[in-house]
C-alpha cells in the first residue's frame, strides 16, 4: 500500500508539472544533445544496476532456501540422538533465527547469531560416546550439515551486504535530473505532448524506484527473508516469530493465526510474547515502537 501511494503521488506530480510548465519556446541543439547523451548513459547504468540486483536477489533467495533446508535437516538429524538433544538443537536454531530477525539489517554479522549456531557444536560434544555404527554415521552427517549451514550463512552475509552505494546513486540521479529537465524543456504546449512527457518522467522515476526496491531486497513490496525462514520455526515445533516493526508492514500470511511477537524497544529479542493471536499481535505492534 505504501509503495502504491508513493507511485500514485509521483505520477500525479509528473502530470501536474507537465501541464504547469509550458515548455521551451526556443531551444538549441545543445538541449537535444543533452537529452540524447543523458538518455543513453541513463539506460546503460540503469540496465546494469537492474540486471545486477535481480541476479543478487535470485542468489540470496537461493541461499536462504538452502539455509532453511539445512536448518531443517539439522533438526531431523538431531532427533536420532534422542529428544533431549533434538530439543536443545531446536532451541539453538530458534535463538539464532530470532537474533537475525531482530536486527535492523538482516544480513549484518552479529556475534549473538554466530554464537547461537556454534553452540550446537558444544551440545554435540556433550553427547555420550557413540558405539553404534549407524549413530556414528548420523553424527558425521550432522557435523557436515552444520558446517554447510554456517558456510551458507557466511555467503548470505557477504552477498546481502552488496548494495548500490551513495557514490553509485549520484551519477544515476544526476542523469535522471538532466533527462527529465530536458524532456520538460523540449515538450510543446499541447495536451498530448504534456501527457507523454509526464509518462516518460514517471517511467524514469519508476526505474529508480525499482532499483531502490531491489537494492533493499524488496520485490513487489515484499521483503525476501521472512516466509522462507519462518517455516523453519514451524518445522522445529516453535511458533512463528515476528518483530513488531515487521508485523506492521504486513508480512504475515493470512493462514497464520498465532505467533510470537518481539516488542522490546532497542533489543526486541529481550521480550517475547508467546502464543499471541494475530489480532492481538497487530494491536501490540501499534502500541510498541519496537
């Protein structure tokens, strides 16, 4: 809804500016040259960024899918060592995911997230000696899966932190301003010319909006991370967990009726409300700044 309001406001502003500005009455070849050069450079830069960010989005989505699968495999393998060990692994995974969700930057490295995952090695070392060949094989598979999950996490952090920098935004925005200004200056005073100029200006804004969306790992207004990893909570026998700020953005599927809500300001993981209905959670999310 927020994105639709922004796009609607941008389109209205472009139409208003196109009809309010009569256009240049006498322009030289330099304006035409500026338009042609800026449009060429803008299309090259924008095309490069969109292609790069789409590839990054697909890569991270694949990494998160593989990571969630690895975490589920860890829990299933842990069940071979008894319910106590499986419960301990489930709690470690639960803590690990909650710490990640509570971070403002989902892909930022955190010591708490690392420690939660590495603590599984400590739980594994505390197991009694293994005298069964099948259990020993399961132990090797468990260690291999845990190492792969940690490796995937590192790869996800590296890939997720690559984004469009301010220095990269500068030439793109400057070219967009030059292009839009030249379009408005070259248009005639007719209605058709004004409408087409407004549509072209809006298209340029839309391209910038798509680049910003992809840079923030949004596609169609939905952030990438949640639904992929929320299924892990359900698989290990835990309720879904959502920070209040994310709950307000409407990321919860319609079929989810109960969840855990993090509402602690500053350190949301410090306060969890378990078994909160979705209606109550939405009310609490409005009442807490977390």
